[in-house]
C-alpha cells in the first residue's frame, strides 16, 4: 500500500484509543497493589487519638487508658504532691526535663498542662516494663527518700509523681508525656498536641 493510501486520522484514532485502554488497564492492575501499601483500618484506629473523660477522676486517683498499644496514665495529683514536686529536685537526674520526651506545653516542673493532672506513657524508659504506682511516702521497701512516684520492678528504676527519673537508676530519661490537649475542662485528647505545640 502506498503512503497516499494510509488514512492518518484512523491511525491517530487507533493510537489514542489503545493508549487510553492501556492506561485504564494499568490503573486496574495497580490499584490493588497500591491499596495494600496503605495501613489497614485496624492500624489506623490503633494510632488514632483517644479521648479520656476525667470528670470522675478523684484527687489522688490514677486511671489507665490505651493509646497506640501503650498504657497511658492519668493522675489527679493532690496539693501536697504538687508542693513536693516543686521542692524535691536534688534526687532527680533531669528535673527540668531537658533530655526527655514531652510536648512543649508540658515542659515545666509539673510536666503537665494543668498542674494537678499528670498524663504519661506508662512504660519505663529503660527497657519498656510498666512501673507500679507507689504514691506513699517513705515505704519500708523503697526507703526514706521516696516521696511517692512510680517504681519499675524489672530493674529498680524510680520516677517521681511527675514522671521524672531519680538519679543512679537504669532508666536514662523521664517517662514520656504523650501529645495531648484538653477539649473541655474534663475531656482530654491523647495523641494530638495543643495548637501551640503543633505550630
């Protein structure tokens, strides 16, 4: 067939049609593979922020929740505890929380947004054991310097009631304070910083 017998418009139409069909086919093949790379609904839910209602949290009480598969503690500290926290810094490795993990809004002597409410990830920063809540002062097994706090039975690390690690124990840093903010006075959202922290 000669060059003059070729219909260029038909050739252009067939080329365009095959290109479109090929692109659509590639899309149908690629979508299942790409969707498998996305996190599952269960994984998304596990990392989602968690709301905790603290309206019934009594003074001195500790409640536990879960966020990202980790225990989270919410403690309503007494006025006496707040006084001790402000004065008992000589025995602490990082009293100002310079080497520890917390949102900017919680980097203060109480390690909290509201002084009386302490929120922390309940895992020792040494090897990830869960410390026990020991609010009593100077118990026989922990000695006269113990002013209340969290004691890790795995390797003997101690933390005060602001999650600050005491000197000379295996834990290298203070307990982690998760990102959080208050939705209302009695409803706290764990997993998202305040506007100032995320800016």
